C-alpha cells in the first residue's frame, strides 16, 4: 500500500514536471504550434498577411490529411508592426506565452535582427524569413533556415540586367534601416564589380512616405535607373511623385517590396516597374509546386495569387518536410537535423539545399515587370 502510494506521488510529480516542458516545446499528442512574428497592421501589413495566407493554405491541406503523425499544425501570429522593439516582444510572447515549437514566415531585416538574440538564446528554429539580408546569414546561425535567395543575389541580378542594357547612371533609393542598408550594400557590390558607382543615393525612414528630399537628391542626378530598397508604400510614393515631375527613367525593386502590394498601390503609375523575385512565377501553372500552390490557395478561399503568399507557402512546405523528418516525437534538435538532410530537395520546380554548415536554402532569382493592367510578366 505504502509503495503504491509512493509510486502514485512520484508519477504525479513527474507528470507535473514533464507537462510544462512538453507544452513549452509546442508539441502535444494532437498538435504542433508554430509561431510567426510579422507586420499585420501598418504600412507593411500586406507582407505579413500574405506570408501568413500562404503558410496557412498549406497547413490546412496537411491538417486535412491527418497532420504530421496525427498532429495538426496550428499557426499563431503576433503583430510586430515592422518595428524592431515590437518584434522582440512578439517573439518573447510566442516562445514564453504561446509556447511555440518553432517559428516561420517572419518579415523584415530590422525586426529579424532585433529578435535573433532571443531566438538564438532559446534555441528555437526559424524557417523562411522574408528577408535577404546578409547579416541574417553571416555569421552562420544553426537555428535559422532561409528559403529565399539573398539581397546580394537579387541586386546582382538587377545590376547585371541594367548594365547589359547599357544603362550606367544608376541611383539608389533605400530605407534608412538594416534592410535598406543591406540592399544598398548589395547594389554597391554589384556596381563595384563592374567598376561603377551610383550617381545618387538617398533615403526614406521606415514606415513613412516622406520622400521629398530623396526625390530632389536623385532626380537632380538624372539617373537612367533608380534601384529601390524599401517597402511598397514609400516606393510607390517615390515613383508617383517622380513621374509627376516628368522623370522617364526605369525603376527596379527587390522582392521585399511586396510585388502585388506595390502594383496595387501604384495603379496606372506601375506600368514598366521591374521587380526581382526569389520564387517561381505564381500566375503560371508550368511548375508542379505552383500548381499545388494555386490549388491549395483556392481550396482555402484565396484566388488572388501573388509572390509573397507563394513565398509563405514554400516556407510552410520546407517546414513540413522538416517536421516529417523529425521523427514521431519531434524535438527542436530533431527538426534542425531533419531540415539539414534536405539536399537539392525539389518541391516541383523550386529546390532547397541545407547542410550542417549552410542554411541558405536557395539562390533562385528572376525578374518581372508590371504591365499596364497591374498584372505581371517575366
């Protein structure tokens, strides 16, 4: 009797000790909790919302098929307004209060850099950051798995195209934060490779559309091309005002701008604006992964396809493949180990490669242009 009672007390104590740890890891018998920190309000809201939409469309498909080893995936999103201090608070809340197992689909360089120390200290895997900044790739962080190409890849593609077309007078309009500076560095590197320098460089503050000074600085130099490294509202404001002043040159943007959001913001002024991309063309059904994306988005009630939601979808695909390889009782360590076994893993027209020393994932880039009706073409 005494022994039975003693064992019961011991078992109860173990249950109390184990349950919080399991909850903290975000894995129960029935679900796996994934966290996202991103702007869902404010001037960059469409980036976070579209990433969320793409991820959810795939998670719903997986859950409808029984989840991962009987566990459904639950996504919890915390709004950081695209502000670094809010991102830190959001990540802490996701880990400590929401008790997520892993993070996915975060948006932004300044927010990502601010949150990285917390993510590293807590050893929480983060998959699919919507940023191409080198500072989030170097030095290597084993908790972070990138799905997209870097800004160095994108800006090299842009400058290569521009220089091939014989356009040498290149100006840079960039957001005055870690994201904008990362893109600026990429442009400078690509220009230096060709013994070129920008004819003008000017900035805009994050989450603002006060582009008047940048407009004066850049138009004064009469550039052939303006490369923009900012969010969609400030880029749209610059383009519209520049066109209003009679500027007839070419505009190039990197993918973070949010292609559909930029096109919607610009309306008729968007015709001819070029945007580099890090995912396949979401409006064509030539590749299997895009056909899957279109089907799963439609089944989730979304027929407004775009590049950002496709990136969210691909990030979810990578995460789920890692979860499948993490074993029947997944841990954060087994998720990392599972992802690191992906070698030239083809999702049907988009491949990723990871190893124990490299989490870059992909270097895929493409160029697209906005047409008169706000649609896109290669």
